[in-house]
C-alpha cells in the first residue's frame, strides 16, 4: 500500500533503541511522528530524534490514547528480560501486562481511520530452530521467554479478525550504536576491557542492523500484508561470538575475552537480546524480501562498518 502524502505516525516505547531510530527514519521521510514515552528524559530523546513527545504509560489509559489515532501506528512494547527460573506467578503477571498494554492501544485505534498497525515483537516466540532457517509458517515452539507472549499473539489474531489492519514484525538480534551492543561489545572493546563470552558452544543467530530493522518496519506499514507475520533478519546468520570478533577486527583493537557460563547471561541486565544461548535461532527473511524490501547492511560486516563510522565521526 503506497502512501503518497506525508503520514501521521504514532510510536510506542518511542525513547528506546528501536523507537528513536524509527522516529528518525519517519521524520527523514517527511512524516509527522508522535512518540509515547514514560519520562521527561524519554521525552527529550523523542524530541531530539525529531518527534513530538507524549508522556504516558501503555499500562494505563490516558490522554495519550487520543494521540494514537494516527495514519500509521508502530507498537514497540517493551520486552522484559527475565531469569528462566522466574516463578509462574511472575510469568502470568508479565503476560497480563502485555495483553493490557496491547488492549489499551488497539482498542483506542479500533474505531479510527488508521491505515496500518505494525506490531513489533521478537523471534523468541518461535524458540529454538536448529541450524536451518525457518519461515514464519513454521509452528511456534516458544522459548521460556517467549511463552508469555502466547496470550498476546492470540489476542492480536482476534483484533485482525475484527478488522484491524495489523502486520506483525518479529525482530532478530538487533545491533547498532546503542543498547546491548554498545554496552557489551563497543564499550569494552574500545576501552581495552574484557568482553564477556557466554558459554562454550556458540550458537547461530539471525542479526539485523537497527537502521535496516526500522526501515523494514516502515516498509511493512506501506507494503505488509494485513494479518501477516514477517521475520526482520538479514540473510546471513552468524555465531554469537562473531559480533565481538568482527567488531574488534574492523576497529583494529585487540579482543580480550572472559568466558563465563551461559547461565550468567540471565543475571546481567541487558546482557543480550532475547533468545537462548543454548540452541540455534535462525530465521528466513524470504517473506520480507518478497515484499520488495532491500537491505542497506545485508551482512554483519557491512553493518559494523556503519557503526564504526558513527563512532569515529
């Protein structure tokens, strides 16, 4: 669906790693962006990215819901990182919170004229895949982390059946100059500190540069099939250890590794993106590419060259 005139866009979790990059891309294309954030600091980040900030919480109804009735709605709800030993009651609470956040947004726009809603989640819903890339049509085998999404996905399917124009985007390992990659790779490598290496057997994962990730999200607002699910990953899976090895090599810095048990990643906030370190998680982007999307950073090396360019500027 091509949009020839500038659109109004509403972005949730707008002050986060993906949210701020999404605002920049939308604004650069001439769209007016309203970003929902929960704090004054977050509002400053939204404005710095070029958007108009609205303070509120997805967990609570409020005046922000009046702003949500935009041409495009990009729902990027937070994804808690939890220990796999989290009690069942905590998991149930997480699940209820996600359903509540979705309902507050989707109910608010259900009677409006929104053209597309892009619902952003991650690939943990599909769980371990083996070394062969899977497509969106494979049955989901959620990781522990992804299981609490099950009620939310069921509800989203219900909203689609009720007529809401929802497209679901499932991200792989999103990297760039921020979030887990800055904290766990860029900063220690550039400072000559040790990079934590979790576990001995490094698994295959599907990465995507944050700029390509948000370009794909916007592309789905224009061209995504209503009710469709799309994996947002590039075409070249990598082993987890390659993130640090490739960055250090391109930066011409020594790589100091400190190997710790994989279980330790659960206890370090923001240590890694969602996804198990104990099994391969590899996804095909054939559906996304089939919709006409083209990558600016099709490989990890190309993406890391961009990251280094930003750091060196």
